[in-house]
C-alpha cells in the first residue's frame, strides 16, 4: 500500500477507513508534503441540524430543536452512541443490543491486556496526562511504566479520546465511553477505586485545583476526609472563593461545623467578609478558645491572625496589635509557620498604620514582604506591595508609593483579580489626588468602583465612594461630593464599618461648613 501510494499519479486519491491511525512508513513524509488529510471525531460528530435531517430521511421522524440539542448533549454528536442510547428515537435502540455490549465487544476486548488495564484505570481520572498518570496510577504497577507511550497507543487506536485545553496535552474519554469504562472498572477492580480517588484528590490539591479535589473526595462518601480537605483548601481559597467555600461548609452535617475549630474559624472569616463583623468575631473567639485548649499552635495562630484582621476592620486597633504580637511570639522561631509569622507582621503593620504610626508600619510591612518573597507566595506579594505603598504614601514618600502600587497593579491585572484591583485603584487615586492630578484621580476612582461592583465587595464600594467625596470636596463640587458621601455612609452603616462611619460623619460636617451651613454641620457631627 505504501509503495502504491508513492507511485500513483496525482489524480488518484486513496481513502483509508480504519479505527486506528494507519502505520504507513511514508506517512510523515506525505504529511510534510501536504498530501494527507484526515477526519477525526470532531469532524464526524453530528450537528443539531444533521441529526434532524438524518432522522427525517431514514426514519421519517421530525424532532424539535430542543430534542436535537438534548441528543447532542447526551452523545456529543456521536451517532453510534445515539443508536445505542436507549432513547427509543431510533429503531436500533429497541433491538436489545446495548451500548455496553458494543463497546465491550468492538472496542475494549480487542485491546492488549496492558492497554486495557490502562484504559480502565484512566477512566477514573476524568482528564489526564502522563504526569497525572504517574502520580495517581504508578503505585498500582510493580514496574515503571511508559505513560506517554500508553497515552499514544490510546490516541493511535482511536479509543474515543478527545484533547483538552489549547495545547491538547491533556486528554479525556468521550463521556459515554468513560461511563462504560468506570462501571466496568468498579465491578472488576473494586479494591482499586478508593486508592485511585484518594491519590487523585491529593494530586488536585497539589495543583491547587480545589473544586476538582472536592468533587473527587465527595465520591469517597467520607465527611472526615471532606472536612480535612476543606481545612487545607481554606488557606488558599478564603480570599477569592468564599462563595464556593461556604457552599462546601453548608453541605457538611451541623455537628461537624460545631465540633471542628478550623471550620468555626473559616465561618468567622466568611461571616465578617459579608459584613456580619460581630458574628464573625464571636466565631473566631470560639475557635481560638478551642485551639488554645487543645494546644494547637498552628490553628490558634491562624485564627488569631484572622481575628486581628476583623478587629482592625472594627477599629479595635490595639486589640489587633495584641493578637498579632501573640502570633509573632508563637511563630517567629518556627520554620514551618513562617507564612503565619509573615501574616502577623502584616496585621501589626496595618494596625500601626491605622494608629498613625506609619514609620513603624513600614518596618513591619517590609519585613512581611521580604518573607513572602522568600516563600514565593504569589498571592500575598502584591498585597504587601500595595500596603507598603500605602505606608510610604502617608510618610510623603510618593515615588516609593507609586513604584509599589504599580508592581501590585500589574500582578493583579495579569490575574484578572477584580477585588484587589479595586483596592489598589482606590489607593492609586488617592496618590494622584495628593499630587494634584485630579483627572487621573477621578479615573482611578471610577475604574476602582467598577471593579468593586463587579467583584461584589460592598466595603470597597463604600471606601471608593468616600474617596470620590473627598476628591470632589477638594474640587469644590459640593453636590457631587455630598452624593458620594451619602452613598458611602449608607453602605458603611449596613456593614457596620465603624471607622468609615466616623470618618464620613466628620467629612460631611466639614462639607457643611465649607457650604457655610453650621447648623447642618452640627447635626451631621
């Protein structure tokens, strides 16, 4: 065949129909010469209108767009899968021959034993590549395996495998084939199911794919495993994924939520982030008490850091410093708790900043930043750049502040993090205002407000509205200033942001005096 194809004239076309990729020796050369074309699964998959046309032509059946769409979703356009789906739409679904019979006889049983075992085991992985196979499946083999070679065999044998992602390095099975494989694997290798799922969950944790890890652990039907995973996940997720984390907590039995101090601590953070500051503080107090009783240093330190943040938000700066100092004492000499040591330095620096001790604040924030840089904590580094910039700005060192802000902004823009962009843009607007760059300040405030609204952060909306009020007061546009102050105060009172409520009371009193209305100023104050 190879020799024939090379010798025939260019007006001769050869069509090869096979379940596997052809192994012609000169195939790579013909591909390089653009002499070969091929049809894969995506090319052969039926579209909605094609399914409708097929049924109308062959079976005189006319189905709606919704029915055709459901068939596409069920089969991904695989017409053989539709034939065996048991939907009753096609005559062959009534023959008593099922999809499992077809896949077992025509596909799985025809593979070599080693490849067959590999296919069955990888069906438990969902999406996979050679690295994930090595991590999850290698304990099941006595000898090292050529994982990439096995994957190539799956692709070459056209075993209903589809590429995943832009580079196609990861693969997945057609979901009907995957479901068949999983069912067969669970019946033929029941003792391997839990070990594979457990290792797969840990692999996703190592990749910080927390939602995938949670989905895998749910299949183990073990609440203790789920609780341990949620506790580990909260360290990464609590800043950006509170909604998901809260839904996971709500799925757990109430008794577990009350008996695990780490879950109480997480609930405290979530409650305070939603504006329920006192409820959050009470939960954190309860968690800290239990950790202290159990002599759990790491849990206590983490909870005290979280409580210090809430206390600072409530304007309890001295209490925030006390919590930070206790954590510093607990973690400074612990190599395994340096991330909590860095966070305690940050909490103390921010509390000192609020107490008007900006020079000391810079020292603590700089030390915290250096630790995070050493730990390569990519989520905390831009936060410290921004907060150090705030302290520099208060000291009047605007050039250092601008450099720090720009570093943080570029990182968050690259990540698409709207909340932190809102926070940074608010600070950058204040810096522009201090320089007298009022147009730049207004643009930064407005961009920050859009980011705050899209991220759902009511607190940032209040802060930025307050900043806009200050800006327009300075520009003597008192009507716009008052409108922004009132909007900020409405939100601040709703979330019990006491520092901001006090600040807005003073700001509005000052605005009334500027408008020569002392009566309004007294009432506001």
